[in-house]
C-alpha cells in the first residue's frame, strides 16, 4: 500500500514538474510558429478599429452642429486607438527590417509583441461599440473653482467688476495690481459668484475661468477652455483647427471668460475667442500685474487693486496669526502690530507671515522676527516655513521685465531706505551715473528715465511717492524682494550691501570684513559720525553716504582703498574739506557733492579724467574752484552749479594780476562744450550771463539769477534748453520780461517748465512771452506786485503758488473781458490745466478775478493768511477737486452767490491753521516732524524759498539730532 502511494506521489510530482517546464516552452514555440498568423490578425483588427474610429468621428462631427460635447470615454478610446496604430506600425516596421537576417530570438520577440497587441486590439475593438458618443452641453454651464476665504478689502473690487459686467458698453475689464495683492482670489470670487445667481440676472450661458500665463501657451489655453465647458477638441489637431472649432461654438454663446495671470498681449481671435461685445453679453475679465497689458488688450474699464489699509491689514493678520497667540501676551500684541505694519498691507505677506507666526508663543520669537523684517531679511527668520515663497511669487514680476538694463534700474531703487519717497530726477541721475541709460542729449536721458519709471510703475514694481508728479517709492515687501535678488538669489554675480535708513552710528570691523566682495554699498540716511580709515572692497563700484548729517570728516586714506569706485554720493553730508586723495579715484564717473559744506574744491578733482557727472549744486559755503579743474575734465557731460552761492568766477579781474588769477573762469566752459550735455548754474551778474550765452554749444538746463544788484529792468531771451529758471533776491529789480516769440505758433518753443520769482521787494511787473511748456510758477515776497495777469498766456500751467505779496488785491485783472496784454495773438485759455493753486500770506487779496473763470482740472486749492478773500473762484463743475485747505475761520466767513456751491464744496474742505510751503497741500506736516521721519521718508523739497541750511534748523530747532 505504501509502495503504491509513493508511486502515485512520484507520478504527480513528475506531471506537475513536466507541466511547469513544458508550458513556457510551448508558449514560446507558439510565438515562433504563429508569428506570421498573429501579425496578419493584428493587421486586420487594426483595420477594423480604424473603421470603427472613422464611424465614431463622423458621429462626433454631426454632434458639433448640435453643439454637443464628446463623451469622455470616447475621447479616451480614440486616444488609445491612435496609440495602438502607432505601436502596430512600429512592430511591422521592425519585422520588415529583420526579415533578411532573422534569427530565432528576434522572431520570438516580434511574435510575442504581435500576440500581446492582438489581445489588446480585440479588447479595444469590443469596447468601441458606443451607443452614445456625445452629450448635449447644458445651456447654462459653469464650474466652481477653489478659493481662499474672503480676503479683506476685495469686496469693493468685486462690486465694481460686477457693476461693469452689467454695462453693455463694456466688453473687456482689466484687473491689475502687484503680485500677492489678491487678483486671483478676486477672479475666482467672480467665477463662484455666478454659482447661485439666476441666469437672467447677467444672461451668461457660460462662465469660464482659466489661467493664461505665457508658460502654458495658446494650445494649452484652448484645451483648458474646452475642458472647462466640456467641449471636445480632436487630439493632435493644430491650434488653428482648435481655434476655428472654439470660435464656431462660442460665437453663439453669451459667455464670461476669466483670464488669470496674463503677462502679455493675447490675440483672442487667434485662440478662437470672439472679440468681447458687451451688447451680445460676451465679456472678458483679465487679471495681470501690468497696466500695460490692460492697455494692449483694449480693456474698456480697469480696476486697480491697492494694498489694504492699516485696519483691514491688521484684521487679516490677526485672522492668520490667531487672536489666541496675539492676546496671550501684551508684548506679543504690541509686536504683532509692528510685524503686520512691516507687511505694507500686502495680503500675500500678511497671510504667509501671519500663518508662520501663529506658532510663535513667546515674545522673544516675535521680537526676533520683527528685527529680521526691519532688515529686509524675511527668508532668514528661523522656523518660518515657506516665508521665502513670498519673494518667489513676487520675483515673477522682476523676471518678466523687458531686459537686464531695466532689471538693474529696478534693483537700484532698493538703495534708498524703506518707505522712502525718491525724487524721480534723483533716481534718473543715479541710473545715468551707473551707466544704465545711454543718451545723446540730456533730454533723451530724462525721457528714457521717465519712460523706465512708468514701465516699472505699470509693472507694479514702483508706486507713486508723496509728491505724485515728482516722486516714486518702492513698496516695503517689493524692496525686500529686490534686496533678496541683489544679495544672490538670482544668477547675477553681484553683492549689494544696503543699510540705508537703519540708524547706523558707526561701522564695525566685522561689517567691513563682510563687505570685501561688495559691488554696491548704500549707507544713506544714517547717523554715522566717523568713517573707517580704509574699506577693502576691490570690486566696489557704488558708494552712497548721502544724508549722514553727523559726518563731518572723510579720512583721506579711505579714498585710496576705493580705487574701483565709479559712483560716489556725498550729498547732504556736512563735510567742510574734501581730501586731495579724491584724485586717486581714477575710475570715478559720477560725483555728487550737493549740499555739502565744502569751501574749497580740491585741485585733484581735475585728475578724475573719466568723470561724466559732477553735482556741486546748493553748496552754500563754496568759496573757491581752482582754475583748470573743469577744463581737465574732458569727458564731463553734466556739470551742476545751480543754487550754489559760489561767485568766484564773477570777480572783476585787473589787468596786472590777470595772469596770476587762479580762480575758475566762465570761459573755461568752452573747453567742455563738445561733451557737456547739461549745465546748471546760478549767476549774480548780467555780464556773466551774457558770457554764458556767448559760449557756443553750451546746453543750460538749470539757470538761477541771484542778487542782480543795479538791475531795475531786465529783459531775458532764455535758451531753448533751459528747464528751470529761478530769479531770487534781486532787491532793485522792478520789471522783468521773458521774450521768446516764435515765428510761427508752436515753433521753437523753449523747454522752460519751472519758473520762480522770490524775494523781489520792488518788482512791479512781470511780462512773459509764449512759454507753452511752463507747468510750475512760484511767485513770493514781491510786495509791489499788484496782479499776475500775465499767467493767462500760460495755457499748460499746472501749479501756481503765490505768497507774501502784500499789495496784490487781485490775482488776475481782465479789462472788458479781454486782457489788453494778451489779446494780440494768443487766445485766452488760462487755467484749463491748473491742478494745484496755492495762495499764502496775501493780506490785501480781495478777489481772484473780476470775471468768472473755470478750473476744470483743479485738484488742490490751498488758502492761508488771506483774510480779505471772501469769494472763491470755484463752481459746481469741479469734477477733479480733491482737497481745499485753509483756516476754519476763513472758511466760515466766506460769502457765496449760491448756497448750493458751499454745500457741494464743503466735503473737500480740510481745516488747518498752518501751511508748510514746500509740500503738496494734501501732505500732513508730520511727514517731517522728527529727524527720523526726515531721514527715512524723503528729502526736503528744495525751491527758491527753502534752503537746506535754514530748513534743517526750522525742523530741528527744538529737537536734537538723536536717533530714536
């Protein structure tokens, strides 16, 4: 019995073993034997697949006319068939190539592939028996998109966009603003707004949200639109075919297309999108970081998204950081407000930093985070998670800038302190000094500079400054991002040290060691009182020490260690001596000594043979410029002595000591006329002015006439190149005339834009010719002046500032409704462009004009110390008016022809008892209420009435220059 069991067991094992050994062999033999047969069957099955595919495509083509969309299963099946056809074609190609040299292994390999593909093809053919290949698209179709909870401050933007969507005249709406401001959130809220809205409210059949970034391409955009609305686009078809299909489908629909993240012009028709027509309820809302994109896209309305105000920003930050953490310690609560403030109202920063701080439960952590934020080093804050993601998001705006030159122009804006309002002219001067602007004329340089500023503003990388027309600023977080880039996050080989406006008192040795590889160093707006003897920075090109008011001495050895510097800014530094070692900076191209206390310009300046820009303006203490200094500077393009009290060049020379005279002479400038593109100068004698005008090729840009003693009457024909003219402190001048009468209207017009008359106690009459470009006129301390009727000729005047004219009873006097002085050639068009009108300390002023004049462009009206002015020249039609400032008592005593005028103007009135003459009316005086604010916010606005040496005293007379 046992023997039989063993035999059966052995037989079973043998059979199983034989089966396992034989079956694989048999399978492989079948691959070899049946290869030709399987390839034939596979070929036939693929032909059957093609027939079925063609049948399905015909059915799909018929469904297009019914505006139906493809069944997703059919789309997937067609893609698999297309892939199968390619694979079978490849197998047959390999078979043909190996037919001549077939061995058993290659025959087996092809046979195996053919057998497997045959099974797949048969299954695919079986699955292709679709009863329904398409579905009807619903008449009202939209999809919800995920969005964050309501962002503070976007509700008003949402209402504005929804209002535009109801306007039949509006087809395209552009939403623009800086990165992280909430544009995507707003666009998604617009999309989701229609989820619960009855169709008849807006009459849209389709609401489509897609991302339209440049990286995705037009084909991807078409695919995304089709996917959103459930529309079938044939795989592999060209974008032209897809565009035609989309166009035919959308043309008959009422749609709202939401295009997010648009970086450039998108040809809607090329993508297959009918041009938006508000009447047909076909509309596009786009979101972009650039205002220019809105313009290129032909937006009928634009919505600019601004940063959150302080209250809304705090609410958002509290929500993200959690009130539990903020209220856990009174010190954390105080620090949290400072941290939120550092975010500058940018929702991205508020939300990201707020979430990161929600786990910081000690005030030490909050203090550390705040210190890093103040140093523009968010990415270095310990345990902050993805805080650097803020920079990465914002950097896209930088990456999309036009070229490397404009990128560096933008980075230069970060050299000024945080929240600093930068003069546009100073910024352009910096770009010129850094060699970032190429130019043939100074006008071209400034035009290019202003174009770059507007380009950066359109890209939301620059903002309007405190003075809207003349200043710009960089948002705090954008500046932090710029410093992050310049410190090495990008591919650029640069090293920037920026410690501007951070309260530095001295420069430590450890800092100097870190600066060894620096290319740019900005220490402006600090409290530095002493500089090191040397800074070992062999690659240093840029050094700015401006506005270090405690710094009195520059060590001579310092210059010897800065041999590679090309840009040096010592403006607003009260040094009295500039060391002769300045001559060792042989690479220097830009030198700014504005508002220093230097008395003698060193002869060594003449050794700076590569110098292109030399700024010596507003140097009140300058007594001597040695002869030959300027004539040695053969590459000098910009020389600015405007506003300087230097008068050595105007001294009378006696024949016997003429050869011994070692003082700069006006005639020296003739040596520079070939290269010199801009001259700024203030002169004290008419004879000096005549010498200047006689020098061929001199391009005067800034001209000042100061203390012209003995001149009772002066008639001036100013050069075409002059932009600024300042007549100041001429005690005997009674009549002043500017004659620039063109042969034809608008022919050879001078560029003069800024004109100032100040401290002219005997001036009785001002006559002006055709100053078509004049935009700013300032008249002050002219006590004999009765009126300013000549201003009616100034058709482009934008700002008029009149102060301290004791006898002026009427600003403009028109006889018989036409002023006798101006009735000849020019029509009366005065005040059509006037935006700012400032009247101050005019005790006799009773009326503005003896007839009604309109001010259609007036925005700001400032009246102080004009007690007899009882009527305003303002009417109902003040559509652009923003603010009226004056004393409350004066306003209460005004007389009105119509009480409705008073009621309509009252909302614009802002009572104030003092006026700061050098600032725009809407600016509060607390902008410069302390040294810190003065340093870090902006420079004083220099005009003829304000000098730096007296200005600081007026600010700091009761307050020491100490750090807070």
